[in-house]
C-alpha cells in the first residue's frame, strides 16, 4: 500500500499500454461523443483527420485506467481535486497502443486535514511510436501513513 509519504518528486510511474480497436472507438463515441470523425469511418475520411479517430475523452478514460492499474489501485487514494491544462496533441487511431508516463512534480501535506496530502503530477499518454497524444497536470489526494507528521517533499 502506497501512502502520501511514499510519493517523491521526480518519481516516474509508467504503464505498458492498452490498444484501442476500431470497435471500441465506435462504441465509446456512439455513447459519449458522437461526432462523425469518431463514429463514421467514411465521413471521417473527409475531415481534417483523414480517418477515424478516438474521442479525446476516450483517451482520457484509457489514461485513467492505466493510472489506476499502475499506481492508484495499491495506494491510499482519496480521489482527485482536479486536472489542469489538459491537451490533446495528436489523434488516436484504431490500433494505436497507448502507454502512460506520470511524473511526480511536488507533494504537499494538508495543514487543515493532517490525514491527507496532495501529489501534483504531470501525465503524458503516448502512442506506440512514443509520441505524446495527450497531456495534463493533475492532483491526487492520498491518505497519510502518519497523520501526526508534518514534512513536505516538494
């Protein structure tokens, strides 16, 4: 079990990858983001993307799954107060394999709630070629192992 105190600035957490199939892209888009370049391969050919692409929200959801599998599931996570500066840099296409790189930037213990701290991180989602397809700055809230300690790691 990882607690707030176990996250150190400069630490990098990764996940090997998840492939997005055309069927998965069509199903997600049909339910959550039915723009033609996500739902209709023929229509997508006529767009600036030149073919079917995944919704950015599907990329974000896939990134969340990789974050959960790589470090959240075995931690004292209490959720997240939010994300900043989310960017979609490149389209994700059917068959792309997405991987994850999360870098801990800073940790800050809560002064008002000593049972928790915030881990500030930079998250990048990459395709199989190593190109960054999405990035964001994020914050994760984690329970502290020792709620009486007051040290910061940032």
